C-alpha cells in the first residue's frame, strides 16, 4: 500500500472506552502529524512529530495521547473522551525534518478516521 | 498565535467562469501558504503553494497571489469545471524557531454548475 493509511476508518466509542487510532506512512517521510477536522471549523493541528520526537502539542487535552514508535507509524490513544470530540481525525506526513528545512512543508493526508463518541 | 480567515465560506459559479477565494493571516512571520482541495469524503490534497519570497505562482488553471504587506493571499481558478467542485482550505505556516504550526482557514465550498 502506498501513501498514508489510517485504521480504523470509522470508530464508535463510549465515553469510558479506551481505543487507539493508527497511522502508517509509506513515503519515507520524516515528520508526522495528527489533525482534527470538525464540521464547519478549521482543520486543527493537534500534534507534530519530527524524527519520532514530539515537537508540538497545541493545547490538546490529555485524554488524547500520541505515540510515535518509529518514523513510519503514529498512534493516537483515546480515553475518557467527550461527545464534542466526535470528528474526523486526519493523520499526515511531510518529507522534511522541518527544524532543518524551516517550517512545515506539503502535508500528505491519510483518509481519516471518523470518530463518534456516544 | 496565528489566525487565518477565509472568505467566502461558500461560492457557486457557472462552468467556465473564474473563482476567487481570499485568506488573511495575522502573523507576519508566516512564510509558507498552501492551498488544499478536499472533495466530498476524501482526504485534503495540496493543489498549489507559495512561499513568502514570491508574489505570484501559477499552475495551469490555478494561481495564487500573496500580498505580504496586507497579509493576504488568494486562490484563483480560471475556466472552472464541475470537477473543481470541492472544499478549498488555505493555510499559513509559521517557520521553526520552536514554533512549528500550521493554521488553516475554515474552508470554502466551491460549487461549479454545468
């Protein structure tokens, strides 16, 4: 499989559940990202990883916990979510290690996980 | 922090007409301005981008202009086709220095009527 893949594509969970979203990139990129896309709101950048090191956490609640075990894989662990966390969660990757390149480059997005919290 | 405003939120044009979408940003340190297209049920994909050292960039029917003084940039689509119908997002990226971020506009839903 090529590009950026995400599993599962759809997820329904209760507020007391624990689940994980998975992202895999097959592009040889050095940076990976988690975004949240809610209806009628701008895409929100949640976490930034560069060479497996977290370099940004944009004031995301602790009920979202990212993990990047290697440069090809990124996880988002979810626990005790709220209904307002229901959204499309997009993973993305970019080529450069941006601390060298300067700034984020072209984002290659995965298909997203549609999350519904009951 | 950076704030990106995008207008209009919806735009309907007749096939063959031009479409223009405008964005403004607040942080003069922003130096990279991409535009993404997201078709219904699909992932966002980059269609064109511009860096702050360039005022205009063109790729076939798509062009982007940047006015650094006024802190706004625009997407221009000429000779629109029904397959251009999608949601378009602008974004502004703030260069490194410990602040690595990309802020998106709220999106413009473009409908091209045949």
